[in-house]
């Protein structure tokens, strides 16, 4: 092997954005692979690592369903900044205040039974095909979107 081949290629040198969607996908995938394996949270004062340590397979399952069924309105990052999301008034799930006001049972009910506006317009259709476990995973995932 030529010594030169041990040099990193330019693409390997570019660091992934730690807060970007690629990193989120990788973390979700790793969490999925390590499901059932108990890991204690890192002791180092690293908020991001500690947050990731709290991820379970449930969160990974939630990430998958969210990307497929929810992101077109709520946005891949949960910011509600898609065309549909803006039209319907989706809130920013990364906002701590929005998260603080969102209760688990209300979120579960909204996903299961749908959501209507005060003037009876459908904001979100009921997701009747999702199992209770999937909805639980989604609620956990949505909470995890908080920045
Ligand atoms: C057609 C667009 C649309 C789709 C698709 C959609 N939502 Fe919503 N969702 C909304 C709107 C609009 C609201 C009301 C504004 C808000 O709270 O962001 C809402 C509200 C919510 C809330 C907040 C409920 C509360 O109590 O505050 C949760 C949680 C939620 N959606 C989760 C999901 C999940 C999970 C999916 C996918 C399974 C999904 N949504 C798919 C439009 C959508």
C-alpha cells in the first residue's frame, strides 16, 4: 500500500454538522442497532452525549415514522417550517416553550384522533393505523426534538 493512501480523502476530512439531519439519522440508526443494550450515561459534562444516551429503540422507531408521516407538515427537524406546516400553523417543536405546553396525553390523543382548529377545520388527520407503541415512540421522539 502506498503511504499516500493512508491520508484521509477530502470528503473524510469534512466534519458532519453535529446538529444536522445526517447526524440525527446516524444517531437514530446506532440507537436502533444497540436496542436492548443498557448503556449508562457518559459522566463527562457533555449535554449532547447525555441526551443521546437517553435515546432508546423507541426513539429510533419514532424517528422513522416521523420522517415518513409527519415531516411533510412538522418539518424534518420538527420546526413546522414546511409549506404545509406554515399554512396550517404548525408550532416549532424545537422551542422549549412549545414543548413545555405540550402534554403527553394531549399529544397522544392528537396523533391518535387527529386535531381540529377552533373553527372545526382539520389540522391533522387521525393516524388510525399506528399502534399504541408507535404512538408512544412518536411522542418520545417529538419531545426529543427540543433544542
Ligand atoms: C397535514 C399536516 C400534519 C401532519 C401530516 C401531521 N401533523 Fe401534527 N399537527 C399539525 C398541526 C397543524 C398541528 C397544530 C399546531 C401545532 O401544534 O403544531 C399539529 C399538532 C401536533 C402535535 C401537538 C399536539 C398538542 O397537544 O399540542 C403533535 C404532538 C403532533 N402534531 C404530532 C404529529 C405526528 C407524530 C405526526 C405524524 C404521525 C403528525 N403530527 C402529522 C399538522 C400535521
